[in-house]
C-alpha cells in the first residue's frame, strides 16, 4: 500500500469520491435487482391480479423446456463462436504485430471498424446481404439455379455467428495487439541474440504476454454471447422462415414474457437466473484477476 | 522490403520490430489478413453502394453494383423530410443521450476510480467486490429489472429512463482505478496538500490532467455503447418522439417489412443506417491515438 493511502487510514474522505458513483450504482444496479427479486415471487393471475407464489416461478422455470432450449442454444453458440473469434483475433494480432504485413495500419483500423456499428445496422446489412429476397444469395441462386438460404432453421444460428464474429473480432484483436506492443523491446533483442526464430519468439514471448488479456477477453465474450438478443429480435422482421422462436435465446424469451406475455414475475425470475448463471461462469473463468498491480 | 537482414540487432527508427527481426514483408500473411479485412469492410461497402440507390433500384439491382441513378442526395433529403423530419429529432435525441450520458458516466468513473486508487476508507473492499462483480451482470438481464423499477417510479417513456442507467459504467470505473493507481504519483498529491490544496482541488488540478488518456478512452467507449444501445430504449420508450436512432431505424425497417400494406422505405432505412454510423467511425478514426493506447489499460495487469 502506498504512503498516501496509509497516511489517510481512518479518514473517510475517500467516500466523498466514490459516493456519487455509489449512490447512482444503487439506483441502477442494486435496487432494480432487489425489486426484480421481489417481483419474481409473484404471479400475475387473470383472476385476483398479482398473488404471492413463493419460489413457484423458479421451480416452473427450471422445468420449462423453452427456457432450457434457449439456454442450450446460447451455450452451444458460445462454445463454438467464442473460440473461433478469439483464435482469429489472436492470429490477426500476431500478424499485425509481426511487422511483416503491407498496409498493416489500414487493415488494423478496418478490422476494428465493425465494433462501432450498432447491432441494428449490422443485422440490417447482413440480413439484406445474405437474404434471398434482395441480397447476394438471390443473385447466387438465380445464376446457379440453387436454393441456398442462410436464414432457414438449420443455418440461422451460423449466420448470426457470422454477424457476431464480424462485430467483435476487431475489438478483441486490438486488445491483444496493444498488449503485444507493450512487450519490452529488450526481450526481443535478447531472443534475437539467442538466435530464436519468429515462431519461437511468438511461442515463448508473445503468447505468455497475452495470457492476462486472454482471460479478460474470454470473460467479456462469454457475457456477450450469453445475452445475445439483438440479432434474433431484429431478424424475424427481415427474413421469413428463419426458425427464430419467441424463446430462441433466454433474453429473447424474457423480453417476450415481460412485454408481450405480460408475465412480469416469471420474466424477472428468468432475468435473475440468467444473471446468476453468467456471473457464475465469469467467476469460474477468471474475474478474480481484475485488480491493478499496485493494489495487490 | 528495404531493410537488410544481415544485421539483426541494428537499431532502426521505424519501429522496434525492424531492429532485430527479419523485416521482410510477407505476401501470404498479407493476403490472409487482407481476406479478413475484406470480410470486415464488405458490409460497409454494401451500405455505401446501396445508400446511393432509389427504392426501385434497390429492389431490382445486384447488391454490389450501383443502380441506374445516383440517388444518395435525394435519399438524404427524403430521410430528413419523411414524417415531418422525425429522423432529425431521433438524431438529436441520440446526441442528447450520448452527450449527457457519456460525460456524466466518465466523470463519475474518474472521481470514483481516483478515490479508490488514492484513498483508503472503511468498506472499500466490499464496495469493490460489489462493483467489480457487477461488471459480469449481463446488461440485458439488468435492463428488464431496471424497466420494472422505473415503470413503478413512473420514469418509463421519459428521457430519464435511458439517461439514468447510462450514468453508471462499472468497467469505466475499473479502468480509471487501474490507470489512476499507475499514473498519479503520490508525491505530487502530497506536495499539493503541503501547499494547502484541498482534496477536491487536488483532484481537479493535479489528478485530472494526468488522467486524460484514460478519460478519453472511457468517454469514447461510453459514447459508442450509448449511441448503439438498442435493448434499453426499446423497452423503456413508447413515444417515437423520444426514440434514439437505433430504435427509429428498427421501426422503419419493420414497417417496410410488413408484407402488403407496409410502405417500402428500404432506401431510407439504408441511408439512415449510413448517417447513424458515420459519426462513430469519424470519432474512432480521429481519436485512435487515445483509444488504442487506452485499450491496453484493462488488459495489461502483470
């Protein structure tokens, strides 16, 4: 602990700095979760209105095949999409950092740009581009006489994977890239003197340097894919027969329960259970590592 | 291509890599990276091309070729005229949500991050545990409880319903904490106090200037996440007069997709999409010096 921190032990001035954040944090995070936990103990009945049901919403949820259908879908999606995306991001970062590319600055920025595009715009672009009504696949099917459709029940999830990978690979790539730029030059010089080749340098210096950032990108990617909502919510208005159900992902299910089915208590239970599952996975992966060096 | 390979440790002014490793450009590696770059740019190229088409051209022509006429300016004119200029209203709403939200959340994060890094107080560990834990609460799982609470308080369908949740950025607080611990020397703070500066004057006059790189990064990423926010305004707002761009575009798109009686607005949807992403892309390109260095903040821990 630093000298200033020690000297101020017993003083509470630090609270004055964190209080504005803390008060709003309570309004935005703590109170809504407590209120949702309270609501999740009630059911909206046709006769009699809201009635207290204890944990019935939770036991119902755990036996709800539609909920588990969505959970398994995002779980499978995460298991496949996150490793592909992070492997691509890692390879791109190593390639861009190697100094062996032409136009590397242009490519670095271009690969990152999709991150700045809102999900609604990205879904629109990909929906039009891949769709069979206006897009590339209409042209392909017309000229080849085929009947390919990226948005049918068997392929929609792959198309969503293409969109999500498009949006977030560049962001992860840049995190890896900026970590690689921070590797002290002396390490490379020492390796060069020892006669280490490019692959040896990548394996023994670069990959170990990326370990901390890999943990963080894994956590954020898991959190992101577990709450996938925008694409499956927007796509059905663009393409017919995509196989996207009202319970396609857990968040879409919660949304439909709360806003079209008006089952608020049940939706609250679902949102809380999903938050709990995500936090459990994130902690299991690494969240404890989020601490600055000076504080440890 | 130009630097010789013979002296691997020769210092070079062009970059650290060239000074000790084989600097030859590699065609295969460039080609493979360029393929991925093409994947990233293709939808944006598609958007640019199709924003120049009239509705009739959009329906009839190939996606990656231009239409019969160049209708970009007509589309932009129509975009801002349609439905009494509601698009301009959505644009201004978005600017309001982003401006107030990003500035407030960044300031609160800087204040809190500095407090955490440079002060010790009772309950700090518990505070950190809760706030850092909240980073892993999925935004959408949180938005539904937020909606329920705000509905109870009568805040839904007002700008506050979108603004208040955007004021809190736990990951921003984390970045500021990490950055303040490294970038603000304790000696400087001690000196300011010896000179009689109060706690808050020390923060504003000594610490804030040192926190600028992290501030720009947090500001820019808040800017993007609020500008692109979809789920929160979707559930919080019913009145189109308060829509941000993302919800407005979605409304036009689902209007034109409704078979039969829906009006076909695809040229406007596409032009609106282009107008929506231009400010973000411009901000990222203009500020790249800041966010590229800022990104490594959260990732380098050792």
